[in-house]
């Protein structure tokens, strides 16, 4: 498990600091540009940006027709990053994702040799559409890429271009013929984002002002080099001891066997979150602070990010189902019990 320094030294040099200072204004422009084709979903856009700057990945859960695919495509255009989409189906094979070696003949010499044909994973923004519709063997083909940013085919390790982010989607209503992601694989996602129905005003805008603007006409506002520089600068944003303490106490309180766990958690949860969740709260907190123009992580960042980071890491028991308590309900309860 990655174990980054949770309290690094101050930002070095003028260039990264200057780039971070410009970040909030560029993000406002990014929202305006994406708003040309997607109505609403500001929370999802912000969370994906936090994940990108934190070297994480996102799982988007929502019913069909909520513009999840369009959002990812538009975001990749505005970020100036290459985009690939994989439609996960029951017959999809791991080689369909990673690529494979094919036998190729040189027409001039007649010699044959194996040549690697890269799969769609060799991109920088990868949309894994309906990831739960493919068997576990194919789902697992993404694990190495998500964690190590490499792909191994025929014993040879190939590195992916950075930045690299996986944005996977799931349909929560159709469960027949699906293969739910195991908890260990869910834990690899920094965020689980709930994409819900728009409110009345937003839906009116969708119907009245339906945009026919192609995503190809969106203006890129970033480059790969800028994003890499932002990532390095964000990683150096300091987190005060009380902020780290709040993140650790919040995650430890999700574990029923821990002495700090509230009575309701012991009653409704079988398993809580791992130390990776504590790390992610602080790492993503740095990105949120930077996107809002701050150069330090606050406890409000930890509290705001807790639902998206914890909801897919809490394993509820039968009593929680019987009392109709969701993971989000339990996270809200935790935030009431565990104070900064």
C-alpha cells in the first residue's frame, strides 16, 4: 500500500506555487466550458479533478441517461488529455483492454516477429463503462494499471503515460447478469460518486437548452505537463497535525472493533475502512484545498470528502438493511459523533 508522507515540507520554487495560484480561476473556466454540453454535475466535476490531482480514480454510480459518459468525454477534452472508452460486456477479455502480441510478417524479408498491439488502456482518461458487466478476470485487468500505472503483457512491463485516471461507471438498478466488484477492488477507487437525477430547474434547462455542441469544439484549458506540475505541487501542501488526527479518528471510528467506534457503528457495520481511507482523506484534502485557492488542508476538507471516500468502504450488516440505513446515513452519523 502506498504510504506517502502526510506532512511534507512547504512548496518549493515559484513555478508550482504560481500554477496553484492560478488553479481556482482555471477551474471556474473549466466549469463554464463543460457547462456548454453538460447541465449541472458540478460536484462530480470537482471530485474528478480532486482525484486527478491526487493520482486517484473514480467510480460513478447512477442510472442510465444521466450524462456520465458525456461528462467524462467533455472533461477529457477540456483537460487536454487523450480519452478512451471501453464498454464492458460479459464476453470482454483482458487482452481486449491491455492489448496483445500479434504475429507480423515483414513483406520484404519474409521474417516473422511478434509485435505488441496496445489496447485502449494506453490512454490518459479511461472510461470503463458498466464495469460490473464483465467477469472478475477482466475487471482485474485494470488493477495493475490503476495502482502501478503499468501494464504487463507477455512478461514485459509497459508504462502508461501520466497523468492516468480510470473513471468507471455502474448502473445500480440492473443486477441480473452483473459481477459486483469485490471489496478489495472497490478500495482501489479514491471516490465513489453518486450521480443522481437533476432537480426540476436543471431538468428544465436540459430540455429547453439542449446543447448540440460537439465535445470536439470544447477548448482545452490544461496540458499534461501542467497537470503533472499541479500534482507535484499539490502533494507538498501541508496538513496540520489536528487535520491528520481528525482524518485518522474518523476512519478508526468506522471499525466496529475499535474502542472509539460509536454504538450505532457497532450495530450496523460488519467492517470499516482501512488505513488507505485515512490516507486518501488527507491526500484528496490537499487537492480540494488547492482547487479552492488555499495552501493548507482544513478539517472542513476532510468532512466534505468523507462521504465520497467512505461510502464504498463501509460494509453494512443485515440490521442496517432492515433499518433502511445507507452508507451515507452512517457517514453523516459519524460526522456528528467525531468532531475536529
